[in-house]
C-alpha cells in the first residue's frame, strides 16, 4: 500500500514537472521577446487571451472600414461638418475621394479616432467623446451583423477565446415603441406597472433579433458564435445611457434586464456615456436606486457597471469618495469598468476588502485610460488592485477609436508594468473566470486547483472522457475554460 502511494505521488510529480517545463520554456521565450516591441507583439498575438469583457462595439469599428462602407454605398463627405451624408451638397465630395485625397482622408480619420487627438488643442477626454458624433453617419446603412463580424473576426485572429460586447440587442422599431411616452418615475412601482405590458413585445422581438443576427454572423465566420467550443464565443451586454433623464433611464434598465432574463445570448447590462458629465453626477444616486429596484425584480442578474472613470481634472473630489462603493453596494456590480478613482474612496481598506470578499473584478483598459484620462504608468491603480487581491482583466474599451486591440493591451501591460508570463496567463484566465457565462467552472479556489475529473486537462495527451464531456455540455463556463487550457497546451508545446 505504501509503495503504491509512493508511485502515485511520483507519477503526479512527474506530471506537474512536465507541465511546468512547458510553461517554463514558454516563459523563457517570452522574456526574450520582451527585448523589442515587434517580438513581443508576435508572441502575444498568438498567445491565448481569455476574454475581452469591456468592448463598446460602436467604438470598436476602425475608421478604415467605415470609409470602405461609405464608398460602397455612395455616401458623400461634408468637408464643413466632417460628416457623411446620403445626398450631395455644396460642401461635399464623394466618399471615394477620401481614398484619393490625403487631406480629406486625414480630416475624417482624425475626427473618428484618437489618431487626431492633440492635447495642446483639445483634451483627449473631449476628443474621444466627440468621435461618436462622426461614427454614426459614417456607418449609415451598415448592418449590425456586418459590424459585429469585423469585431469578432479581429478577435479570432488574436486567439481571443470569448467576447462580451456592449451593443444593441433589439430591433429599432420595437425598442422605439417601448421607449415612447414614458411614465413618470416619481413612484417606481407605478412606473414599473405602466411599462410592464409593453415588455413582452420588446422581449420577443429582441430574442429573435439576436438569434437571427448570430446566425448570420456565424455563417460568415464558419463557426457558431454561441457555442463555447467555438474559436471565439460571443455574448452581449445591453447598454443604458447614464445621461438619459430618469424616466428614460429606468425604462432602459428595465428593458435590458428583461431581455437578459429571456435571452441566453444577453448576459448582462452596463451604463455608458461620460461618467463625469453633469447629468450622470446629479442623477447617480437615483440611478443606483432604480438599478437596485429592478435588479431585485428581474432575477438578480449579473451586472457590470462603469465606475470610477474619473480624475480630479474632470470630477470634484466629493464625487469620487463613494462612486465605486455605491456602484457595488447599491448597483450590485459584480465587475466594474475602469475603477481609476479608487484611491479617492472613503475607507479604502474596507472597500478593497469588500471587493476581495465579493470577488468583484476590475475591467482595466490601459490604452483608453492613458488617452482619455492621462492615467498611465504609476498614475494607474492596477498594482493597487493586484496587491490587494482584486482580480483584474485586460480589455480594449473602444479599440477602433483608440487604434488598439487586445494584443496591444497585453503589450502595453508588459512594457509599462513588467508583468511576467504567469501574470499574463492569470489575466487571460480571469477573463473567463469573471465572465458571465453560466455554469460551474474549472477552477477550485486557485488556478492550480482543478475540478475533479479535469486534473489532467493541462497534459498534452489529455482527452475528455464521457463524464468530462457531459460536464462540459452542462456548463458553458467550464467548456470555455477547458478550451482555454487546451489552447495554452498547444501554445506552449
């Protein structure tokens, strides 16, 4: 019996030695790749990256492809307003001329991306949020399926396993009908009762809309974007506008939660728009009350909310004293976006302890934080989070506007903060562990402790037995995490 136990321990040790040898050699390759940015890009482009959990699809579109669409559909570019329009005018040129005239092209490209941000003239913050007035007209007539294809195909090319995309999940007419003639929200019970009869039509239309759009995208990509076993799996996050008046904000949140409750493709909702703008500041407490009210009535859905995308330059100190805490406590956020103002929060040790206990993850967007808020290097709180045990994910935010992608965010993390290969793997695993995919996951307390039946999932010769296949079929999160671990095995061979 003692001999048998010793042999089992030896076999286990040899198995782990093999695992760590593969990771060790890959880590050595990574250290060599760090000597130049091109080598680092080449390494990290191929490295499996678990997820991009913070991606605004409208801001993820590259200006190059907006222009291609404008040319293909015969739009005209207004040199005075920098907007595309359908009909020609006195100050317009055909869109195709932007492909021939550098000055015209630069005028458009600079308006819709941070390539045109010149802080001495206009702050990065203002330039970033101004881009969206130009993006919409440039994409007039372009289907949301075509836009999503661009974003998903780009992710697949970078070995990104999973996306949670903030985008429209309802057909326009159905959503407009729901949002028409809104009731007052002075009494939330009355407002809810007045809106409830409108929900079935919106939900039915939205579920059908997302399913049909996914079918279209899947056909073009050659794989099912809903399937956790696909190269890149996709889910959606409903977006509500924090700058809306209270009646409209309540209706948006109600719509988003009802759709998420009905559609497995819509896993959460978020609130978007500048967090520092006066409407968002003055209405914040009431908005959190509305979210709390509806969250309790719609099955307590998982929420990811922007919180703390603030600095003293754009926000009073008083706003930053409890913005993140209130978003977690009253807004029930299980993930927060950005979290830049964390150091200004009252009782910071208590807040960090609460985040650690509740496993609240922070969606860090390094390029976005640098270009919009001028927060980078030692001005960024990423080390504050990590050293206090708060899970962090790396994300793009608005990769088209930022002229970035998730590979670049990993490159930036390495070159700015010196993270090693194991930390990058933790970021990748965090992306799936803190995703809103349903089901029990692969890990048991740490990424070194694996679910029974999957202890050898990191072995090169592992194949799932019947029990493992059944377990993965019953848990989308488990299936995606196993796929990530197998992708690391292939990458580290």
